[in-house]
C-alpha cells in the first residue's frame, strides 16, 4: 500500500495538535515528539506537522510567508453535513474562513486557513449526480 505524508511547517506543535484534535483527528504517536506531530487523516494518509526550526532542516530556501498560498489540501467528506461540521469545528478552534462556501447541488465545499495559514478545502460530492451533470454539459443523455 502506498502512503502519503505531506509535511507542513507550524509555529507551535502543541497548538496544532489541539486544533486538529478539536476537529476530531488523532495522531500516530510513533512519529510524534516535541517538535513534530503526525496527524492521521486515514490509515495511509498522515500529515507531518513540523515546527519551523526543524522544518528548515528539510528544505532549501525559505518557508512560504503566511499571506502566500503554497498549496491547498483538499479533504473529501462523506456528506455535506460532515463538511459543515468540520468547517464549524475548525472555525471554533481558531481557523479563518478562506473562501466563500461553494454549493453546486451535487457538490459542496468550504475552506479554511489553519492556525499557520495552511489552506484546507473540505469537499463532498455525490458522484452519480456529478456524472449526470457532466453528461449534460457534454450534451450526452444522462442515465439513472
């Protein structure tokens, strides 16, 4: 099984742990220490939250400033309600809303900046409705 470990610089690992814990996520303690927290998204998807001083030892150049969007981390959700729930928890834990919610009927998303300015996009999509919408846009008959 292939795994993915995005690495994000953070100013305060303890604050980041508290923030993501408030969203309901856990951590793999095997890969955590006082400067790093291993945020578990799914069994094979973990985000390494690394304090900036340590993060600098892994990179060339500078860490992107907070007002620059260096990436967007899109996270799928099982329902629109889950998007709303996670976005609400993120805002309550100190996140900033990033863009207005996007509601296309068959797809719904909200995004926020975490405590360190990293952009997280929460998305739900009804795949059957999305396929029907694409077929209509392509001029093909939609099938049920």
